[in-house]
């Protein structure tokens, strides 16, 4: 494996960037055909593609139509976005609260008042018995800014618990930590997507946007049409790798060594930008020394990427007048993810590829509001506006907006996995909103046990997810098309989702839930149910913070196709491009961080000789809670599988389609084999979208990054065992 030079440029439209539907139906068959479409955005990933929703009659109350005017996707959608309306049908989702009268009893329909009363009573009782930190909150990066903001406020002001975190910790937290370390500010992409085709070379590390963000592929295609080059770093020859000029296929978990090896070559070949280093950075001597310990042959032996591939990458990156590094979950979801991203940032800084037009480092954030969700206070260590909860000035500012004493605000709490680990021990009652950890958390079998050990679990969701199914109370909430709210896309663009249709009877919004619970817990004020009111308060809470939304309003977003933060005042134009004059550090200089390669938390050995990595497929989203309820997506991606190389399959006697068990120190997952030479022979891959026997996270390693507390989803040691079915009796 290793460098496959000049792969042909294949497949960009067919099957990848998919489904365009006309703005207006040509043959409107029902009486609502004349209704105008409402402009909004997709409920799923961080690209937040623009789409139109047109009310129709039938079980599915709207149809998705093209919104060609939104600049990011120009009308293109992937199959998930195009089929998103299916989950609005009453048959696909929850329409009534459910409650378990006592442990062991089945969930049964119940009225809203009884459900809310029960939650309020259980949360207060737990706090009285075990202390306020025994009540926890777990949020999600798919929630709107308004929801994330009020969820954090609910935890800090009503519950006064430090025990709050969210699934974004599993997503881009390593990139966020590295960003803050180097640049003093974390906005995933410091430049708009439209800059990508204008750079000369992109190194895309561990991202597969041809499956995870199909309309994004347009930017890579345009880059190459403009004469730029694309290098993809992925242990698998993915659909995205097939678009590249150069594909490097390292062993999972070795990206840190790879980036250091490239930096070594940059120095050895005299390709550093000394003027940029001197004027705009600090810490180069230490970072340089660390890189010099990673000579190319050593890096080849660690990563499996041949030296010529390393040299070619340096040539493409440095020959171009401007270049970019983009990372996604591949290098980030590692127990050294933060240092790994720092190593890639160091490469950009040493070559003067940051803080300049059409150059820089960016992270492809994942969830719909993966960016905004990490800014407004559902994170354990954070207050709104991307403020630190341990900063006295930040506490004073936010406490003043909330009308509380700064002393009353709790301090930092545990990270997501540590919070899940503490369930039934330190944390005895949990309110979960917008995540399905029983499928998506690492070492998920153990996490499921922790959920079962809780005294009380309340879940608000749109569907009965695997985690909701274990709750004591389940609240059915409104979905994207049924409510208004803002999201912040992977570019840092704050966009507006608009209500297009009324929810079915019996369903309430997350804001109504928080309002009702706060009122029962003695806070009749401060939890608005109108999204715009919540946003206006968020603007004040964020004012003066790193992620400053003060100048952004619903009207402006609508008029301007979104506004890029920071935007400190109504007259400010917003900031599509950051760092062009100075970085957001106190001295305005970017900081090199000296980092060293180290092995994965769990390396292969005799008992577990292979590396497992995990990720996504085009037609399922995350834990699958939503997309597994859509027929069109299920027929395209019906279930889990284990991807393995033909040589490995032959050695183990595994045939295509045969059941195979992936066994680690945490447990075993069973799924059919998919044999392909697109993967390294020493590595196997599983998508993580399914529950049950094929749940990839039964096997994954919860080793955490020391800085970001990101679990090591992308590498653990496993063995494969052919599954021999007993003959039918
Ligand atoms: N269809 C679909 N789209 C999605 C999502 C979804 O669930 N389904 N989820 C959204 C979310 S929340 C996110 S975070 C994004 C994620 O978007 P991506 O990061 O593109 O998705 P992944 O499949 O997790 O990982 C990307 C690639 O990393 C590779 N990889 C694995 N291990 C390593 C490694 O050690 N090093 C390197 N360099 N690469 C490695 C995998 O082979 C995979 O091709 O997608 C978003 N979009
Ligand atoms: N092995 C492995 N595991 C992984 C990853 C990996 O690459 N490999 N990736 C990780 C990453 S990057 C992520 S982001 C996580 C995601 O994993 P999860 O946190 O499980 O993400 P989702 O499946 O999107 O869960 C969101 C839940 O919230 C519900 N929901 C949607 N909108 C709303 C709303 O507005 N309000 C409420 N109350 N509920 C709502 C959905 O129906 C769904 O049940 O998985 C992580 N797990
Ligand atoms: S790429 Fe992401 S935002 Fe766009 S349609 Fe697909 S899931 Fe939705
Ligand atoms: Mo994610």
C-alpha cells in the first residue's frame, strides 16, 4: 500500500452528488401544489445544505425541493438530505410522551404534564439525596444554537450541576483543542469553502466527503479544474481518495508521525518560510527539533507510507503558491488527536500556509451544528460565546446576563465519556437531549450498562432511539422542519432553519420542554420558548467572547445567506476569513506546539493482530436513529459489514458475505465480510451506524486524548474469527 500516484479522476456526479428536485413540481397533483417553498436547511451534517420545503398533503407533510440560490450547495443534496422529510411522518417518529411507571415495567404513553412532573420530581430528589452534581445533562451537536445555549443555562442555573457535556466531544474536539492552542481561537474553518478551489494544493487527512458531504466534493473538483492538486491521506482507497492526485494510505493511528515526517522533509529540503516564521509565529525551534527526530525512513516504517510518497506530498504542497491542510475524523479521533492536528498545523505554519489568503488549516466539522454546538455552553468547561467556565471575567459577564450570582455557577465538569462512565455512580439521574450513546459511544456495551445503572433517565428525542428505549421518561420533540432556529455550519456561517410545517399534535419543542422543567424547578423566567428570543439572549451572552454573535440577527441571516462569526455589532460585516492580519493569541502570533509521535493506546499483538478503524457510509447518519427509519436509505445501506483485504480474507478462510466476528478486549461485533483491495491488508474497517450484534462500538477503545478527551474511535487492536453457524436441526 502507500502512494498510488495519479489515480484517475472519477465519479463526481453519478451516485455521489445526488438528487436534485425541481423547485416547482411540473405535474402538481394535489391542491397544495401552488404553495411556495420555504427556504431552510438540511437536518443532518455540518455542510447545512440549503433546501426548500413545500407543504404537501399526505403522511409526509412536506417535500424537499431545490434551493439553487444558497451558495454552499447550489441546490445539490445528498440522498440523506433529499429523503429527510420521511422522518416527519407520524409513523416514523414519536408523537406522545412515554413513561415507565417503575423499573422493569414497559414504556407506556402518558400525558405531558405527568411526564414533566415526573422528571422534575426525580431530578430534585436526586439532587437532594446525592448533591447537585449527581444530576447530569448530555447534549448534542445537532441541536440548534438556541437549544444548546438554553440546555447549558438550564444545567448551570436551574440544576446548578457541573455534570454537563455532549457528543461533540466524540466529534471534532481534538481539532478544536489544537486550533485554540495554535491560533487562540477555534473556528473549524478559518476561511469560507469558496476559497478551496482558489488554493493550489489541499492535503485532506482522514476525511471521506464523497460519502460524508457529497455536495462538498464540488470544491475539490473545482480545485483540480483550476490546476490545483489534491492529496488524500486515508488507510482506505475511498471514493474521495479516488478523486486525488496522490493517495497516501498510512496505518490507522500514525498520522502524527506522517505529519512530522513531512515537516522533517520541509526543513531538510529548505522549504520553510523563514520570514513568516519570524514575523508571525512563536515556538519554532522546539517544533523544528521535534520534527527532526522523525526522519523519512523512520516515518515510512511507522506509517507504511513509502518515502517517495512523502517527498511527492511535500513537493505538491510547497510548489503551490498557496495550500491548505484539511483534517476530519481520521486523524482526530485518536488518543493523540490533539497533538496530531497540532503536527499538521505546524506543517502549515513552517511553510507560511496560514493567516494568508487561500492558505491555512481547517477542520471539516461533522454534525449539523458541530460548530455552534461547541460555542454556547453545553460543553463541560465552557460558557456561551466560547468562554471558559473557569475564567472569572467570563463568569461575571454570563452571570450578569442570566441575572445570577457568579459564585452560584458551577465549575468545569467531566468530558462526555467520563460522564457516561460515571452514570449510576457519581451521576445518578440524567437528562439526555440529542444523542444516542448506546450506539455511538466507545465501549458501548459498558456504556449501556452504565445507563442501566442510573436511578433515573429522561430522554428527549424525535424517535425512539436505542438509548431512549432504555429511559424512564421519553419526550417527543419537534424536528427541523417544524421549528425555527439557527445553526453554525462548518464554515462558521450562522444560518437560519425555518419552520415550514406544524408538528403533529402531542409533540413539543425542546425549548418548551426546558421552559416547563425550569418552571417546575422554580425558574418561571429565563427560558423563552420563542427561538428568536432565545437567540437574542444568546447574542448578549456571547458579546465580547471569542465566538461573538452580538451583531447577528434573524433578519440579517435571512437577507445575507448567513453571517460568519465573529460579528460583534449590527454594522459589522461578519468575518468569513480569520487571521489575515493577526492570530487571535495575546501577541497576535500563531504558536507552534512541539509534538512527538507515540503508538496507539492499543497496538496489535499476537492475540489481537489487526487494527480496526471505524467510520461512515453515504446513506446512514451517525447512530442511524433517524436514517434507519427511511426506506430509501435502508435499501442503499441495509446493515453493518466488515471491510477486509483479499489477502487477509484468504488467510482466514473468509468468503465475501460470510459472517465474521471482530473481537477486541471490549467485546465482539459480528457482520458480513466485504472483501476489497481498497483497504490495507493489516487493517479492517466497520461503519458504526447500527445497534445489535453488528454494533462497531462494542469493540472500540475508550482511551482518551489527554487534552481534548476524545476517545480513540479510529484505532484499536482486534482479531477476526470466521463465524460458523450451527446447521439447522
Ligand atoms: N453519510 C454520513 N455523512 C456524515 C455523517 C454520517 O454519519 N453519515 N456524520 C457527520 C459527522 S457528525 C461527521 S463527524 C462527519 C465525519 O466525516 P469524515 O471524517 O469524512 O468520516 P469518517 O468516515 O468518520 O472518517 C473519514 C475517513 O477516515 C479514515 N480513517 C480511519 N482511520 C484513520 C486514520 O488513522 N488516519 C487517517 N488519516 N484516516 C483514517 C476512514 O477510512 C474514513 O474514510 O461526517 C458527517 N457526515
Ligand atoms: N465507532 C465510531 N463511533 C463514533 C464515531 C466514529 O467515527 N466511529 N463518530 C462519533 C461522532 S463524530 C459523532 S458526532 C457521534 C454521534 O453520535 P450520536 O450522538 O449518537 O448522534 P446521532 O445519531 O445524530 O444522535 C442524535 C439523536 O438525537 C435525536 N435528535 C435529532 N435532532 C434532535 C433535536 O433537535 N432534539 C432532540 N432532543 N433530539 C434530536 C436523533 O433522533 C438521535 O436519536 O458518534 C461518534 N461515534
Ligand atoms: S451533505 Fe449534509 S447537509 Fe448536505 S444534504 Fe447531505 S446530509 Fe444534508
Ligand atoms: Mo461527528
